[in-house]
C-alpha cells in the first residue's frame, strides 16, 4: 500500500479535496511548467502510451486524471470515436476544454468532472483506459485501480505513465537532488501555489514503482502486467489487461 501524502499538511480536507484545490490553483501554469520540469521528455513518453493503446484499436477510451487533456487529445490520433477525459479539478478541465475546442476535437473528446475512485460509468465500458501522472494522487490506490478494472472491458488495455526512481548510479543521485531541490524551486518561481510542486516531488519519491506497482496491479485483478522504465528510470510505463 502506498504512503498517503497530501499537498497541504495543515488542512482538514481529505486528500481528494486537497488535490483538487491544488490543481485548480496551478491549472493556468501547469502545461508550460510541466514542459520545463521534464525538459519536454514527457511528450515522448505520452507518444509511447499512444502507440500501446493504438495497437488494440479501441473505439471508446477513458483518460483518468486527464488534467488539461494532453493525453486525451493525443488519443484522438487513434480511430476511437469516443474519448472521455476525467478529472477531479474543475480548473484543469476548464483549460482542457479550451484546448480541445481550439483543435476542433469537441465532437470526439468529452471532459468530465469526477472522482476516479467512484466513476459514473457502467461496468465493462471502455476498450482502453490511460492515466498519466495521476495514480499517485489517488486517495486510496487500490480502490482507484479496482474501479478502473470495473469499467474496463475484458481484454481491454490499461496503460499507466507515472514517475519512478532510477535504481542505478549516478542517475539515482541526480534524480534525488533534482526532485528534492530543483523541482520545488521551479514550482515556487512559476506557480501561485508554493507547496504544489513540493507535494508532487514528495509523492513521486514515495510512490511504489516497478515490480512493487506490478504486484499491486496483479493483486487488484489485472493480468498481463508489464513495466517499461523510461529515460534511465525517471518514469515508467505500465501496461495491463483484464480477463
């Protein structure tokens, strides 16, 4: 079970409410800040997620923790006729809706305000489900994964893109220094929320990755679980399916 880290240590709100509040606050700067923080490599990782999903030729796709819709928009390169982006932050979705309209994709992509641990969708509904940099924000990881399993069709594909920690020297030391010192500093310089990128760094460092997350996925009921480390292990793509 993952350690439950919250954005605001002194808040009486639950993790879900705190995460929604945090992303509402940083939504206007989120896209540009992400490009800076990841040196733009996150775009390459998302394209790899697209390639995995595209192999299954899905008709209906769900992107969980869609934020401003980057991955949902990328999924429009598949032949899917329906793409839904789900997020708990109204502020992030508002930015995403504008991006989707600008790209003239509103007829294919729908943005939905909702909780990934209690989704408003029928069982066995989606051919493919993705989540990029969002599973570590679940209040209860196992509950969120079980809900994903519920709405995924049998033989459907589930793909996670999430931060991880490099195991090898000197990448491990470099990652630790960057995430603990540089990342929060960049966040403070460019964001209205002083604690947001400190939380994102702390939650990334403590979240289970590699075989640890594989085992949680298997325990939840997923099959064909596979972890694919990216860029020296600073991120990992996970793929899984359903019986």
